[in-house]
């Protein structure tokens, strides 16, 4: 099936919210269960200049989203941080790869980003594998980084340096 990759639009917000409402997506990110549409409209409705949001569209539905915040500190303008989620029905179908490729192209070839950072739960082997495939390296592990499903969980701090 054909997947379109493009910048997100305001009309995509309900679909993005629905992805992050799926248990594997909020468990794999820093999102909370039962996301509010108001929260997502506030977050993506008026995106700041240093934030980029790209979506994957299939059959006119949002099936994945990746966001990137470029550091605003003058000494870190070469760096950014990304986060992404793919709908449960489209995981392991290449959507994550397509989103990551698009965001890395934007970051490296158009925004002069030389360091792309991310945090990924250590038990999210699928995501860790995807990021390693695209040249991200584990730079460290943060113990008890976030509270998830009733307990503290560790994350890998990963980065791709160009």
C-alpha cells in the first residue's frame, strides 16, 4: 500500500492523537494514556519555528508521526531531538523507516543539523534496532528515566552524529 510522507497539518491532529492513544505508542513514548485532543491541538496547532512534525498517510489516515525539536540555544543549534510513533496496525511495515528517513533528510540536508538525539526505552528492541539501522549509537543509559506502567524504566540515550 502507498504511504505518503509530508509535514503535518492542523487537520491531522485528531489522527496523531489517536496514534498516541494506542497502548504500545504511549508506553513507548513519554505520553500518558487517554490523551486530550485539546492538548494535541495546543501542541501542534501553532508549531514553533524550531519544531517540525512529519506524518505518514495511508488511505487518507495518519498512520505515523515523527517530531523534531531543533535546539534553540545558540551553542546547540547544530543539534535536535526526535520522537515518533507508528500506529499499531502499521508497525513493522516500513512506516517508521520512511518517517525517520524523511526527518533525517530534513535535518541533515536542509537544516544543517549535525547531531540528532533521542531517548528510547531499553526494552523497545524494535525501535532500538530501527535507530541503529540508521546510524544512531547508544551513548549511555539513563536509569529510572521515566515512570511507566507502575514502575521506573530505563532509556538509552542515542544520537546520530554526521
